C-alpha cells in the first residue's frame, strides 16, 4: 500500500476575471481586488494551437487548494518502512528522516474543457516540519514560495528526489497529461532530464497580502506534458496567478489513500 496523504482544501475558489494577451503571455486586464486584498485566480495557456483559460469558468468550490505528504529518496527494500509502496513482495521505502511536502492549486477551465492543477514540491527534514494530526507541515515562519526559476519535478510520485513544480492537466479531448511520468514507481520510465530541457517555470512575484497570512503568486511557464505512453505535448504561453498561504496550504482535514 502506498502511504500518502492528501490534504482537503479549505478555501473556496474566487471568481475568475477576463484576461488579455500582451506580446506573448496572457495577463489580467483589470485585476479585481477582493476583500483583504485578494485577487481572483487566473490561468491561461496554449496547447496544440488552442488557447485555454478560466476566465469564463463557473466558480469551482470542490478541492481548489490542498497539500500532500510523500516519501523522498525511495529505495528498494525487503521490509516495509515509512512512505512505502509494495508490489509482488518488493517494497519501495522512503527515507526515514525526510518528507516531501506539496502545495497545490486546482483551476477549472472554460466550458467544462477540464482542469489544471499546479503543485509546488519541496523536500524537508522531518525535524524542520510541524507534525499536526498525522500530517507534516512547513512551519508558519517558513516562506514556502520565492520568486525565481523553478525546475519541473520529473520524478514526482516516484523516487521523490526532485523538487520544483508538478503539473497535472485533465482535458475532455486529450485525457490526463502530467509534467512527470504517469508510470508507477514499479514501472520503468523513459523520461530523462532532457525531457523538460526547453521547459521553464518562472515565478514572477510573491506579494504578501497585508493583514493576512496569504501571498499572491504570479508565474509564466512552458512545459512538456506526457500521456499514458509518455508521449509529449507542449504547453506554451502559460500564465498563472493564485492566492495561497505563504507557508503552504494546510488544513485539519486529512484524506488517506
């Protein structure tokens, strides 16, 4: 069994706003400032010549925010251990002193075209995290998000060595696509560091919302996504903005699976 935790989100997604295209990327035309300085979420990107956005999507209140705990540096073992996966009498076991923490945001796309989920993952020593209700969290003083360039966590959901960004896209026309291998850890993957060679994710801004524990995050991105056969498709001209807890999303509600 895989020992993985998924955090049910607290926040209700905010109404989306109109976007316009500048020279390359789509950015908000008139940012709508909500109570306490919150901006509405916004995402847009181009895939196979089609532009996707959330500007006309209905408010999405189910699971828009969340977090995860996973194992790091998973290795083969003859016995069970922390964060273990098992198959055919074999075990993949995570490092006993470490946890991979993920903070994600889910956004529904226009006209029920699908949804996209962006997750930021970091590896921590357990003694540097808070342990509350059988879940590990970054400490409140930890600034989880920082502006700058991020790598894509190519082995996300597998060995758990990579930090960075993981993207999951589900479209009614193309099915499920991920920025990492969709294969289970027990299955081989043909993806290598070259698989995201021309991809990028640049966090442009991390701006604190005064009087709250939240920040506004803005980013631009391009990424290869892979189908169940690990065949790639390219997202270009991506723009992403959400409001998030500066120490990573958290809640007292836990789902085991």
